[in-house]
C-alpha cells in the first residue's frame, strides 16, 4: 500500500529526481515500449489518434506542450506544422529535448520550468496548450496548473488535456481486481518506485515519489475556476495502448478495463477555451 503521510516537501524535489532518471533511461534500450528514438528521428509520428483528433489542425499555430518529457510529442506537433514550445521541470529532459530537436532538424523551443509556476514570459503567446498522458497525477496544486495553462493562452485559445482516467488510476491489478488508490481528493501519496512504465522489466535504483489523485469533477472545476470554458469532456472505454502495462488486450487490438460485464473508462479528454476577450 502507498503511504499517504504528508510532509513539508510538496513533491517537486523527489519527483524531479525521478524524471531526471527517466529522461536518461527512456529510449536507451531496444525493448522500450514507448520511446523508439531512432525510428522517431527517421520520421515516426509519436502522437496517438485520440489527441490528434481532439486538437485538430495545428499548422501555423503556436502550441505550448506542458510536461513534455524529452520532446518526442512536442516535435511530433512540429512535424504537423505547429510552432512549438515544450516545458518540463527536469533539466535532463529539457537537455535531451534540445538535442533531439537538433537531430531531427525541427524548430522548437524548450523551457525548464515547473508547470505549476509557469514563467510570465509565456503569458498570452499560444493558440493551443496541450498536455497528454501521465500529467495531473504529478500535480499537487491543480488550480495553479490550470491558471498557468489559461495564462499562456491567447484570447479564444484552447487547452487540450488527454490523460489517464481517475477510475483507471485507482486500479492496481486486474486479476484479481485490486483497488488501492483514491478517486480524487488531491492529497499527496508517497511511494517508492524501482522501475519505469516504458520498460516494466527494467530495474532502477529506488526513488521516492509523491503523486496526487484528482477526480474528473475536480479537474473540470479547476479549469472553470481558472476562467476557462469547458467545451468537451470525453471518457474513453478503450485505448490503443496500455499506459500502465496492466490492461488485457481485446480481440480488436484495443485495451480495456473490465468491470463485471462492462468496462470502466481508461482515458479522458478535455478541451477548455479561454475567453475571446482578454480579462482586464
């Protein structure tokens, strides 16, 4: 079970240490589930249909990618014609992202910053703010994250968020079904990890982390409180990949979370729009 004891540290320091490690490891082995760097450099598109359909045509638009890791998805948006800026709090990830941009020859800017404390230099510069997969579970101050996303948007711009559904995040194992994570609340949950979702068989030095459960209601409320208008909220029962390595694959090739004779949602998608007029 996960230790839920809160401490003075808000999670940023241990979580940054973890993501520094993951930024060094991801894409470095032949058996990595997600980060095949060489095929990406050769032209592979790393984005999934869910976010591409949600965001739509990005050609000629200014796009801010929050929690961009080492830049593969950011640069995929650039391949689709966007002018891209990626933000991540891991200096190792930002360094790798810049090197990957050089290798691909794709124009991109990468900024080292906490997405709960975005720099003022990003204010009002973007048509689109995008964040996908494994995002808000690392965010202790959900309101600050949403305020930052809203701050970065031009009037009428949109935030696009695709992430693991909170119902899916409560589940530890499928067979047997074990639920060991709360549905929302935002309280810090401390754990020790020794591996990575990208390669479950890879053993890494133990590192402490802090994660935060947020319900769908809390996420939508935070967006509204930040002054954004929610235009779309989708809850998706199937995914084209298994982000946590625990889902069974259906005969149609998709991954689902079984629950009795039905399924629980695996992903959610959200589009929220900034006001057409700048606030006074």
